[in-house]
C-alpha cells in the first residue's frame, strides 16, 4: 500500500504540532487536505492561510463531501483524540482507512535515511537544530518537527535532493516504535507519561525497544548515563561538560550567549558560538552537532549553523529583551524541564528578580510529580500558578494546582487566566517566564502587549 496514492487526506486533530507537519507535507505534494480541530490557534490560522480547510465542530455533517469518498480518502488521527469523537467514530463505522499520525510518519520516512530524535525532553530543540545544521550544509534534509523553527517559520522542511529526514520521535503512546532510523538520538528518559507506561521501568524498556529498531550498522547518540545497550550499531555518548564521546570544554557565558570548544572522537572544534541562549541548549547543541559530524558535515558548516540558529517558537523564546524588562516564553511542562529552563534564566540574569507563570499540564502528571514540580518552581523568586490544563483527561479528586503550592518552600499564588493580565499589570516584573504546554500560549501575546506598554511608559 502506498498512502501517497490517496487523493484526499483528512486529519482529526490537525492543529497538533506533529499532525500539522504531516498535513503540510501532503498539501505540498498536491493532495486535498482538510481536518478537524477543537480550537482555533495561531497554528491553525497559519494552516488556513496555506489553503488547508479546518473545521472546529466535531459534527459528521461538517465533513466536506470529497472526504466521504472511502476509496480516495485517508483519515489520519492523533491518539490524543478520544475514541468517542463523532468524526472518528463515523470513519471507523464506515470502514475508512484510518492511520495514527506515527504510522504515517513511519511510512513516509522509512524509504529515507531517518534521523530520529527521542527523549522525554529536549527532542524538539535537538531535532530543529539538527535540521538547521543539515540545511546549512551540502547534505540538506527533509524534516518533520515538533516545533515552529524561527529560521524557517514552519515545522516542515522539504528537499528535492536529500535522502535525509529529521524526525521528532515521540514516546507518547509508544509512537516512536513506528520509526526505523539510520541515526537515533536519545536525550533523556525521565519518568513521564505514567498514565501510558505505569512505571518508569516500562518507559525505559520502550526506549530500549526504540533503539533496537535502528537500522543495521546505524548510529545511536545518547546522553551519557542512560541505560541503553543495543548491539550491531555504532554507539556514541554525549554530555554537557562531563567527559564523553562528545562534550563541551571551556564553556563561557558572554553577553548572555555561550561559547565553547566541542570535543569529539576525532579531535576538538574550538570557539563555537551558539546564538540560542540557555545553558540547557548548549547540551542540545552538542547532541545535534554529534549527529552532524557523524553524518559527514564539515566543521565550518557546523560553526555557521550554530551561530545563526534563531531557535524554536515556545522554546526559551525571547518575546521582550530590554535592559529593564525581559519576557521569555517556554514550553517546559515536566519538572526536569522547569529546572533546566529556570536555572538557565538565573544564570543569564543572576541579579534580577525572576517571576514565573506556570500552567500545569495534565492531572496525572501533576499528581505523579507534585513534589518535583514544587522543588523546581522553588527556584523562582515569584510564582503565579494557573489552573491545570486537562488536555485529554478528566479531573482527579484532590489534584489541582494547590497540590503543588502546598509542597513549596516559597510562597506562590494561584490565578485564573481571566485575571492574569490584571495581576501582571499590578506586579513589579524584571524577568518574566511563562511556562507550560497547555493553552498558556494564548496568553503570550496579551502579556507581551501589556509589558511593551510598560516599557513605552
């Protein structure tokens, strides 16, 4: 079966970051593309401008007629969509061909030289930076990314000549087991998605299953210390500053950006400059650089790409950067990610007050990691907590944002989304961080507007 033979592709959950990249791909090769999503967002607006029709009601009557042709229509859905969804139920009942997003990604990428970037955090930045390095080299690449890159303003990169494809390998719902990369990166294996895996040991086992799918004589680049032991492939470890196959030496923070020497198996590249801020992003850059050097990209091509990488939307994303006021938006939603993000900001602004606005994501994640969330958020000087973003989940008794607050050493306060702008107007802010993976992104522009007005005044 060749899924590219279908004329019509209908997406249920088209506004998801991974789904939208595949939707853009099918649109680019001339297919009829449409889909459903629950809410209008910046991303759905961009898809509509690109000629993709989106429906924001789940009624079956809203599906355009051409997508009701069973022989010519492929239906792609995300596991985040409930099985009771009206359109999903209709397509199943009528025996349409349905495929999960990850299955489609596997079909599209298997004929190419896949570079699969996996990890409970860091994968979006590493995959975006890896793709950018390849785009700045003679190798070029295709890429299906989990974030909107600032250099290209998209999450899909295409090449007519390159056999390489960079993929964000998502562990949610074991999606990455649909991929068979030539080169794989594993950035982290911290406990997460315990609603799927139950125990951390099961998550680790699934990561082991993923790296066993690397093609024969392929390459695994993994964060030093992770319990991975595949055979029949080439293994490389990386680290920030601890000695490994790839690591940084002479790490220096200069005017808010990092410079470092990259030690690698064949020598050392001196004086690399990363234009993307944050100590955590140096480690991400080392992983991406390891991929590039293993695949044959030159030192000069690597140096240029690191120096002109503009970052990823909602990943350590500067919205305002002035002498007296800074606003950074970040997708961090796991305790480890929060720790890394806040620590990176404190390193850049050691003498400034750091205020954080955090929206917890999922009731189960809040329940499972409340103590760890509290420990990470205690790094802030001031905390404003929003209510939990439920996503696909129903409420759990006794689990709300107060659960995190009750475990913190420092004081924080809970605020509704409707009252947040007023709170910000009344707060003294030097450095502001918005943190979370829910719909906190809809508040970023209103916050930016208020703070820019303050700067003008």
